[in-house]
C-alpha cells in the first residue's frame, strides 16, 4: 500500500539532509588558495635574500687589527709606545668577501701603514673556505629557483654551511695574514667586519623564509583531503 501522505503530500518521509562536508570543503579551498600564494612568495623572498647575500660579498668581511694584548704590552714598556689612533680604531687591512673568494688586494688603512704603497702586497690569494661559502650560497639560490618542491631542506643546509664556513675563515685569516708576511700572530688578530654580519643576517632570513615555506607546504598536504571533498572528521 502507498505510504500515507504527510502534510497533505503523498510519498515517503525523507530524513534530514546534511550539507556539512561540501561547505567544509569549500571553506578549506578558500583557505588553501592564499596558502599556495604565500608559499610562492616565500620562495621568491628566499631567492632574493640569497642573491643579496652573494652581492654583499663586495663588502668588507674580515678586518686585521693589532691585538689588544699587543697594544697593552706597548704601554707597559719602560718607554711606553702609543700606536696612531688610525691603527687602534681602523685596524691594518680589511678584506671583502670577493677578495677572499677570488683573490685580490684588501683595503689597507693608509693612516696606519704608510709604508705600504701597493695594497696588492697584502693579497692573500684565493681562500678556499670563502670560495666554498660563495659556491654554497650560489647552490642554495639555484636549488631555490629551479629545485623540486622538496628543495627547502637542501637550501637551508647550504645556507647554514656557508655561514659556518665564513665564520671559520674569519677566525683563521689571522694565521694566513701572519704567514704571508712571515710574522707571528701575537701582535695581530682578525675579526668580523660589516659584510660578514650582513651576509650572515641575509642567510638567516633566507633560512627562516624556507622554514615558513615548509610550514605552508605541510599545511597544504594536511588540507589536501578536504580540498578533494572528503568529509571532515567529526569529534
């Protein structure tokens, strides 16, 4: 027998209809679209930071100066000797990242070493650690620009390695400088200059951008089932 009419209409009684999953999938699609855009933006930002780090190799990275112990020792002599202010404040010579990675003359503090007429005398040649650091940054930029979607880990590792190489190169350059002139290292020291801080900061920002991009990539993978219209899990 036909079902009894409900509310003046014949037919079977229909149950409640749920519209939850389509609505949820649509909302997550709206969230995922800007996520993809941010992912591309962060990848571009990371690439620009790495390119800027390479460009900053033109800045002074390592400065050779008289050591504080040597300066203090001069003051304790029976007849104290005072170094010119230019030597104390400006150091002896400053090496850019380019002069270290490719070989070249440093910027010599003429107010301190007036006897040096040709800065090329202080050319230390190609420093392997600085060259490897530059190649690592170039590799990180290439992977960021043309690498596969899972490039973030390689880019981060190369950025950290390049920064570590530059720091080690800074610490050991005093030995290279002293050996170049056939002198001991007791009177001089090497320390970071503006360029090293700039490059290190740019590499740190590039790593942070990659971490942010990785976080957005993980979010996209987590939202992929919802974008395909799969029902959202109920508590």
